């Protein structure tokens, strides 16, 4: 059982994410640790920093792949959220 509020929130978010289809093919009993989450955050930030250099067809494929990690019914909402985030942070 998570001890801190941050751990409880992370567990809740991961459970929701996995419930939406975001398990990435991992067994459901394998949780991402803090270091894994930092690595994923850094990979995402690095991609965003070079986003302008990524050809448009590849950008579209990346967004589509990211949205597909969620339940099919949530893919359009996730795709819009990703596109909005990128538009808001294009100058990073």
C-alpha cells in the first residue's frame, strides 16, 4: 500500500492509465518505478525539444502511436491532448 500522498496519486494514475489500455504490453503486476517514470519523462522531453526537426509524417505517426496506447474510445481525446500540449510548448 502506498505510504505518501504522491505514491497514492501515482498508483491511481497508473491504474487509470492501464485501465485505458496504456499497459505497453507489460504484465499488469509490473509497476513502473520512479526511475522508469523519470526516464520516460526525459525521453518525451527530448523528443519535444527536437519536434520541429521531425518530419511531419513521422510526427503524425508518433502522435497516432501515443494515442493508440489508450483504449480506442479515448484515442481521439488523447490525440487532441497531445496536440494541444505540443502547441502550447512548441518553443521549449
